[in-house]
C-alpha cells in the first residue's frame, strides 16, 4: 500500500502516524487497497467522489476519511483528511501516540468498508447490512478492535489518556459557550470532544442539542 501525501502543509509526523497505523492491521485485510491518499480538506476530493457518496455540506466538517471502492477507472483507495483528523489536537501533541490512535481509528474504519465491499463482511460471513447505519456500526467495531489491540502497550495507553484529557477540556469549553448563549461555538466544542473520545456520548448529546439551538 502506497501513501500519497498530497497535503500542502501536512501536520508534523502525519505520514509516520499513517505507517504505524497500517502496521496494526492484517495485510490480508488491506489487500486490494492501492494507496492511502492524504488531503488537507474534504472539499479537495469532491471531484472524484461518486455522487452517491457525496456528503451533505454541513457534514463535511465531521468527515475524517473516505473509502472509494475499485471501479473501471481506478483501484480501491482510502482518503484521509488531515484537517479534520487533527481537529482539537494541539501541535504539542502531533508527535505523540494520541495522533497515531486517532488516525488509526479512522483508517481502520475505512478498511472495514473495504472488507464489506470486497468479501461481503467484516467479521463473520453471516453478517447482513440492511442499511448504511448498520454498515457504519460494523466498521466502527472493526476500528475498535484494532485500537483496543494497540492499547495493550503502555505507549498507546498514554496516547489514549491524552485524547480523553483533550476531550474533557473541549467539553468544558462547550459548556462555557452554552452558558453564554454561543450555541454554534458550543456545538463545535462538543463535537470536537466526541471526535477525540468516542465514548463521550454526553458530548454527542449536547452537540445535537446545541445544533438544534442554532437551526431552531
């Protein structure tokens, strides 16, 4: 698998984090993926995304990666959006295992989509996907299994602590903005908290509440 760094100003250590992430997945699962393409923002890949996969404008801020299956023109590939992947992560943390864990989760999620597209399942042949939401759940499970394996090492447990600590700070910032009536700002803080720690269901709940206030 080739890493194509097409970022104009990539975060320090981005390619190294991607390589480490690839190393935590089985070569069998990665078979058929020609390359991982690194982009600054999701808007840069609009031209190559099939119409059926194009995300709504208001969701682009939340997209950290995309899987594009093989077609008659190009092989299967994964696109990672550095701008969204590093959301909420300060420069001081760019070289830490926190960045590797964050990137690996997204990369593994997209590999899950590749497994469904190529062999029809993620874990068991009996799996069925009646809608996109169920497919997303299985891809999340695959990403969880990969990152859980990483946490057996102290190095990555430290990175996990860093992410959870950052998520806590952004949650507090969101609460402060909410109290001040700055609901758009609060929604972004709550979403960032959930992005950094996907166990923060409270952050996801308040993100939705804040978004409702901005659109209501």
